[in-house]
């Protein structure tokens, strides 16, 4: 696309439409629409998603929001340019779309072969939004589509040998977010806590909000229980199930997280140690805005730890908790020095545990 007076006017309309947007959303929308430079070059949605550490769907929605917000100027040329940018989805979603086939191959690349009913259940999580256009609901049509599309295998309908399964012939390249979920969950059939996933996402350079949104609709993941997520199709072994069996309910109630202030002005947060290798603690609502987005240095042994506070959650103290052999449920106080940016940990029944 070459620069022209009509294109310049269209670009100006796009900049006006994104006024007040966050810089990240405006940037991805302009790039996806080819309106971020005089040359009008349009990057692929996947390339933009990889650059910004977001999902492809996030980029697509930003582009569509821009096109809906714009008021294209009059003129044959500018109208033609605007139409070429729209890239609107078909009015009738269809499994015949190549994008739908790629999305199904991505799902099966992450999960391995799935039962046919589970494929349909997984697909329903995406709510029919492109590229998750509705799949054929009867097996004969699905078998014919898979044969024509290529890249899939459908097991024979021999119920004596087991139910019908769908598999991909060759693995499909994954977007950055899907690859992150695969890496984080594939060795964890018993599931991973949501807060731990968000912590891992930030360590990997991804936005926690992107992962949180993806968990709510990605076909390849499923919620095992409150806050626990796993890859679809990965079943825990009997040993994992036994190890993960709930303990007998205790008669004593878990004490809430509380806060107070010390005489030197430090914020004292007292909580019960969560169970799990990467404990995360919710910060009381009354004070979370004071420390939201901050990090505190916790001197522990040879390597200082960093306590991080994001989205009213606090983590990073797990290694010291493990070193002190504090069991789940033990009461601990973290003292946060807001001026120095340091922290100390004190078991409720002992002296200062940070060194």
C-alpha cells in the first residue's frame, strides 16, 4: 500500500479514534490495520502478538475496535482502503475456514488425541469466536471434513475398541501464549494454581492479564477446581490422585490475613502459610493500593529474594518459608519497610527469620 492523500486522511482518522486508548492497544491496532506508518505495511496478527507478548485474539479485537471506531473519510480511494483493512469474519461461521483447521490442530498439539465429545466440549469454551467457528456436531460430517481438510485422524467407530478420538497428524506451530500454557502445564496433570501461572507469566515477559483472559476461554485448558488449571486430556495418575486427595476437614477455621503498623512505620501483614511450592498471599483490601506494583528485598542466605506485589497478591517468599520448614497453616508476619523497600519475615512463634 502506498501513501496517498486519501491514506493520510484515513490514518489521521485512525489516530483520532485511538485517542484516549492505552499506548499498547493503540499500537497493536494501528499495526494490525497497516496505519502505523506512511508506508501502510500491515504486520500479521501473530507477529504483533509475539512482539507485544499478548494473544493473537487480543490483537484481532484491538484492530476490530479501531475499525468500528473510525469514521472513514469520503472518497473512492479512501473507502477502498478502508474496505481492504476490515478483514471482516464471514457472517456465517464455518468449519471450512483454514483458520479453524489451524486452531483445531493447535488444540490437539497441546493436548494430544482427544475424545470426540471432549473436542466439542473444549471448542465450546471459545464461544464460537473466530477462529473457533463451530465444528460439525455429527461424527460422519466431522470425519468427512477431517478427510478433506487433511492434517487430522479420526479413529474408527469401533466402540468395542473404545470411543472415537481425534488427533493431529503433524504438530501445529503455537502462538506465544499457547506455548507458555503448554510449557507450564504439560508436566502437571494435577493442575497448577492460577496465581502461580500469573507469576510464571510475568517472569516469562507476558502480561498476567493476558493469561487470566486466556484461561477463561482457551480450549486446551480446563479448571480442575477452585483456582487450579490443567491441560485438557492430561489425566492424573492414581498416585497423583491419591497424593492430591483432600485431607480430612479440620475443625479449626483458617485464620484470616490481617495487617497492622509497627512503631517504625513498617506495614505488618500476618497470614497463614499457604500449602504448595509457590505460596501466594492476598493483600488486605484496606492497604493493597499502598504497596501495589512494588517489590521488596528480602535478605535470605546468599541470594536476596524479591517479594513482588501485583494485582493485590504477594509472592516471592516461598524459598525462605521452605528453608524454615514452616508447614502449611503456620502463622507468619511479613514486615514491609515502605521507605527502604525491604522486608523481613517473622514466624508467629519465633524470632526474625530473615537474615
